[in-house]
């Protein structure tokens, strides 16, 4: 196979935004929900979606070149990837795609130059409270973000449970665990364990405590004490924060923990050997949106050490995240 010409990567990167925008629009319109197990003609599909047949057909054609949807028998059919755009798919990614199309997130990326020049989150130039402050004032958009976070958690849960044995722990605390989807699954896998769900009071107020071994603990990990537990889960929490805040969060965990307690960071990890384009792109998302970052294993280990933990081992999962296990010293 001939080597790529020098200009080809530049063209691909330049025009990638058009593919991404087509994906945003198709997800927003709910096109995938109107395709079942049989191909649908473009006329019928456009009618169902209230779209122009030619415009819709051209957008789908570009996505099909990426393996999302397929032209089949004179109509449009699903591929395994496009099925994940259906709202009713148990592993649906529609909310995650819609999240990245929210006005504040799009505008933050548009202000990337600020972040590159200063190292600070561009979102703070759009709202004094940054992304989190903006979402507190826009509950409809916050609901999309929460739905996307739940979908991401659901996608990761099976791979985490397959990779790690939680049965040795008597008490497991999920820090910033949202509505507790991960913790419920962990408790089901560890039938002798008790679970504590810690998150902001506004989040905890919406939690249905429908598990007999689940209790809730509202608070702010920057100012309130954390529960004492044998193990602490932090799934995609540390990447939201710059190093000083990340160390403060882990330090709060250490204050609540006993010597020997286990902390489990579930994070995407930047490989020190080869580039994972999705993780590197997520790192830029963190740069502009929250001021956080994706990290290498050595960087995560450094944060843990500064907070009073020592890394024991790293467990790969079949999903896009690794489990970094550390002990309180």
C-alpha cells in the first residue's frame, strides 16, 4: 500500500469537522430511531425526520464512509456503529454525541487558542464559573451532560466488573458517583459489601435509594469530610481537574481512609508508548472545558503519591479505561 502523500493528513484533519458536524446533526434529529432492521428509503426517512431528502442523503453518505450507516437495497440501513445512535439501544452513545454539540462546549473549543496560549480552560472566558457554573444555570443542557455521563458509565461497567474482584471489601465508597450506576453494579457483584454514594447535595437529592446495601452521603469533596471505607471508586473524576485540585480530591479521600484502604482510579490513560487518538482528543476537551487533563500512568501515580497513596498495580480492561489500584500509606 503506497505511503500517504504529505498533504493527505492535513486534508483529513481539516475536513474531519464536517464529518463530526454531520454526526451531531444526525444524532440531534434522531435519524437512527427511524431505521429498524430493514433498509429505509431516503424519501421515507426524510419524511419521518422532517428533512430534505437530498441534504439528508448527502449527510448519511459521508457518515457511511466512516462505517456509520450503510446504503443497502436502495435505502439506508444500520451498521453496528449507527445502531449506537438509537435512543433505545442499551449502550446508546446518542447523549454523548449531543453533549459535545452543546453551545457552551462548542464555543469552548472555538476558543481553543486561549487555552493553548494560557493553559487555562477556555470555558471560563465564556462563563465565570466555567463549564460547571454554566451548567448550573442551564438545567436542560445539564440534563444532557448527566445523561451522557450515565451512558458512559453503563458502557464501562461491564469491563470494570470483568477486570476487578470487589468481593474482598466490606465497605465501598463511590466518590462523585452520580446516580450510583457503577456502585449498584459493584454491590451486585460483591454481595457482602455495603456501598456509600458520595456526591454534591443537588445530585444526591435526585438519587433513588433502591438498593438494600446502598446509602448516600451528600457533600463537597473540597470542603466536607468523606466517608471511611475499605475501597474508594473514582471513575473519570480526576481527569476533570488540574493537578492542584486533583491532589486535593485525593487528599480528601486519604483523610477519610484508613491506612491500607484501597483507592481505584478508573481513567483513560495516555500511553507513554503510542498515541490513542480518542484519549488525546479527550485531553483537549478537558483542556478547554474544565481545565483538567488526561494523564499518563506516571502522572496519575505522582498525584496519588502526593495525596498519601502508593500505586500497587494497573489493570487493563476491555473498555477504554484502566483501573489504577493504590493503597493508603
